[in-house]
């Protein structure tokens, strides 16, 4: 994998949103986008806004706003105040990279420049940088021991079954690359759908994959799209053809064991006795 140098952009070193909150936000956005596309389709079919609102479970005002927009009206970001910390973050980051570790001194400097927030906010950002630096310098060498298959197995395991060392290794993978972190979240979200039979979330999950930059997962999602209703049924219904497939496998095994030894009468008896 080569030497890994910690590279943190301003967007990445801010205090992190908890993974479960970020996952919920991503899924909810995908669900809103799916409802918007459904509203546009129903409007094209001549349905009135109030009826569309009733079908989708939203207010008529929301439907009217969606239909006025040319694209999905995503949530607007809050406008930053002139005193917002992020305006001064390039300066703070440059101080950190130059070796500055005194949070109080950094707070005083940006306060003179117009920052009106508390020193506690500065400490929270610096703590994020400190933790990232410690992990990057002290533990990244552990990633070199992983083969591709071992790493994949770590990604698809239930997090509750991991021991402390495995949890640390997984955390280092996610820290090493934003793409790896995103792939892990999407893989775990799909496994939750499988285990909890949450087929109703399939469209939202596919939307998240579509908006990601993960070509491998997008290829998988394209395969799912080709037979989406069957996949949705498999993720929703408690019944399945597992028992039938088991019997078919057993019959094939008995047939192969009899190659060149006997004809159909013996094969029939062996199948009946094995039932």
C-alpha cells in the first residue's frame, strides 16, 4: 500500500458528525429525492398536487414547491456568519501545521481578526486534528499486513463481533481514505437491509450508491437495478427458495456420485432413500 501521509482538508478536520447520524441523513436525503421523482412522474400523468401529496404522505405546499423547481430542491446550507470559525480555519490549520499547539493563543489571534466564538470551539477543532495526527503517525503501519480478502472480510463483518484490535484496524481503514469509509458505510447499510428485511429502503440505498464515486459498488447496483423487484422481495419477505435449492444441490451430488456406475433405476432408489 506504500507510505501513507496524513492529508486533511479543512472540510475533513472539523469535528466529525457521528457515523450513525451521517448515515441517517444520507438515507433520508435519498428518500426525499425518490419522493420528488415520484411526484414529478405523477404530475406528468395529470394527478393534481393535493392527490400527489396524499399519495406521498407530504403536504400540498411541499409538492407545489417541488413542481416549481427544475431539479430536486436540496436542503439549503446555513449562511455562515462573518464571525464563523470556518472563515478562520485556513489560518488555524496553517498554525497547526507550523507546530502551533496552544489553543488559547490561537483563539486570541483569531479573536483579534474578528472571530466572536468561544475558545471551546477552537479546542474541539484542535482535538480533532490531534487525534487524527496520533492515529496517522502511530497506527497506519498496521494496514500493510492486510490482504485484499482479509480487508473485505473485515468490512462485511458485524461490528458487534469485532474484537478491540479488529475495531482499531477497521477505524484505520476508514481514516486512511474517505472512499474506504464511504464504501464501509454503504456495505454495512446493505447488510442491515438483508438481516432486518428492510427492502423498502432499497431505492434510497441505490440512490446513495449512484451519488457516490465508488465504481465497484455502482457496478453492483447496476446489476440490482436489472432485477430490482426480485431483490426487493428477497430483502422484504420471510419466505425464500433456500430449501428448494438445497434439495437441488443434494440431487446433483447423488447424480454425480453415480456417473458410470449404474442407470436410472439405482439413481431413483438412492434419491428416494435420501429424501
